[in-house]
C-alpha cells in the first residue's frame, strides 16, 4: 500500500485509488502526484495480482486471494 499526501494540511479529502487487474500502483505515479499536489490524500492498495509482488501464476494466494471459499 502507498499513501501520498500534501506536506501540510488538515481535513483533506481522501481518494482510494485501486489500480485495477494485473497492473501496478507504480503505473499511476504522475496522476497520484497531481492529486497530492492539489490537496488530496491518496491511498493505493497493493492487490495480490499486482506485478510488484511477482507472484507466479500458480501461487495459491492469487486464486481465491487466500480466503477460504464455501461451495454450495
């Protein structure tokens, strides 16, 4: 996870920006920097399918995201 914010300020708006399937939060640096420079706190979660984690395609964490599933 990455949090970007202005150096000063209070009661700032918060943006939770999810980079989407199979990409990386690094790919949106200029956009996030723009929002932070204009007074927003930006929270970017790292998803288990993120390229930055370098998990192999067959890693069980990638399938089901490490959560037990109930089948009906």
